[in-house]
């Protein structure tokens, strides 16, 4: 059945929004399955740039219906603002064009306050979260005290649930973290207003998608964050609190395993990370500045959600092979190849060394990466600017050699390479 999943293979920010935007052109539905407004997907169309945190980026295409699955944590204020921004750009957002699962989780200001208080309490061992309340909202879900979106269908009852939730979280804020409590009535009033605006959009997203699949419609599942931030399979504890991998699309949308056709892994041509945690191929100095940029361009490596400068490094093939296995990737999309233009030499991490031993696979998964140092292969770089290239044969030979080496070392075919921020700045490989 035609369910395609787009998943990040690194620590997020791989350029998934770009790839989703391209694939959404041929999809009837685009569905977000995990995370919340900690994500930031930038899509550029002409001179208009959309920064979406919650709405599926495929909704930029008028024919693609948006779905927010049960695996997502929703800050209603952010969602409503994004809906408004699409409407102002002339893109309709109606209950026919956006469906929100009744089983998705609601994020409140109390979750955000708890996120901040917990980060402060961690002191030097901060996780570097986005402070969007993600961890506390998913904690509530797992503890079975979460606020499900379905409650919003009855705004007054929802308000009461919000009031009780804020009172409960206040207790922890004050007693455990010596933080300021929130006003339960004010938060309840705010959330009743959101419920009134959103209730028409709430439904059974799982059965809607199943019916669509049965009728031969194409669905694109849009992952947020990346494989190495997955709660179970990432660099724990420096991870997010949701299932970011391809399997998360099935639990996060309520679909069966047999629906999947393609699993597209998006990888940057280099590696970035925002927040704390191990990063074996991280670089500092001249190459760092080259890869990150100065912040003057929208594509420079600064967080879409938080504005934080991202840590940068060489592409890590041990981790990419791991991502290929964990997600069952059927193909790769390599983004930002143009950024490597002008580097004399490009390093590719092919293995790790630890206590005198060489490892080409991770013996214990990526959680204890601190104890490994990267082993590099060096490839000659290319001087040419490649942003105007559209055909595989027109790429410089050294750029092609780099892509072919990624393919060889990952065991996954590269089907798409992006060479610039614009929609059409891609090279498709058949
Ligand atoms: P949280 O998801 O806000 O709890 O943050 C946990 C970790 O995931 C932190 O290191 C964040 O920087 C990182 N993170 C969360 N969302 C994203 C994202 O969309 N891109 C990159 N990193 C992210």
C-alpha cells in the first residue's frame, strides 16, 4: 500500500521539510507522526519561506491534506498561529484539509514550565531541550495522566481537566523545583478558547488514513527530529521523548506494517547536532565555520526553533549504516551537498576506534558514543559552485564520487541530492 515514510537519519535538521515538500506533490495526504513544536521545518517557495513546527510541510501543496497523528504532542497556540499563517498566504486550512487525531497529546504552559525547571535542576548535565514542554507532555502520556486532544471536543470539560492538570503540576513546580506556580483558571480559559477553535478538526486520523489507503491514495508520513534522537534507539539520554524512527510512523499514525512502500532516509552531506550529547565527528575551527555559516543566510546552521548555533562535523557513516538498519531505509536523500563546495578535503567517518580496537558497527548502539573516536577516509573536495546543477552527470566528478561512496558504505541507493535551498535545486538520480 502506498505509504511512504520520510525519516531523519541524524540528530534532526537534515532537511526533511525540503524532501517532504518535493514528495508531497504526488501525495494525497501528508501526516506528522511524532514530536511537537520542537521541530522546525523550513520550506522555501519562490521568495516565500514557511517555517512550520507542527503542521505537516506537505500542506504547502494545495492538493495535499494534512494529518496530525496520535504520536504528536500539540501546543494549540502554535498550531493555530501556523494555521493562520497558511491562510494568510492563500492556502486553505479547513476541517476538510486538516485532521487532528483525537489521541494526540496536548502541551500546556505547565509542561513548558516543568521543562524549564527540570533543565535548570540538571545543572551542568543539561539535555539542552528546546524548552517546548515536550518531555513533560510525553511523560504525562506515558504516566496515563496526559491530556488527549479528544477532550477538546467538549471545551468546558476540557477546561476543567486543564485546571486540575495545572494544579497537579504546580505542586511539582513549587515543591520539587522551587519554581513559580501558574494560574490554573487563566490557563483553563486560554485552553477553552483553543478548544473552541480546534474542535472541528479533531477525529479518528487512523481510520481516515486507512480508508484513504484502501482507495489507493498516497500518504506521506513526515518524521520530525532524527533517528539519533529517538527515545529508544538514539543517543540516550540525549534524545527527545518520542519515536522518531520509521516504525514510529506506524504507531504514531495508527497504521499497520503492511502499508509501507518506501522509507526515505534524509541525511545531510555532513553532520549537525543542536543541544548536548556525544558527537564523534564534531569539528572546530575553519571547517566548522565553513559548514555552519555565519547566520546571515536562512540555510546557515542555526536552529529553526531556538536560533541556537548548531554543532557541526563530518558525515558519520557508522551512524548512517545504523540508521539504515533501524529504519529499514529503501533509499537516501542527501541534502546540502552545495555547502561542501570549496573544501580542499572532505572527511568521511567509516569506522570508530576504542581501546585499540576498530569498529565498523556499534557494539552497543549509539548510547555510549563518548568512548569512540572516528576513523576517517579522506576524499578530495571540489571547487565549483554546484547550485545550478540539475543533472547527475553535470555534478563535478569528485562530488559524484562522494555520493557514490556514501551509497557504497551505507548499502542504500541515493535517489536525490539537494544542491541549494530552492525547491528546484535538486538532482534526481534514477
Ligand atoms: P526536546 O525534544 O525539546 O525535549 O529536546 C531534546 C533534544 O532533542 C535536545 O538536544 C534538542 O536540541 C533536540 N531536538 C528536539 N527537536 C529537535 C529538532 O527538530 N531538530 C534538532 N534537534 C532537536
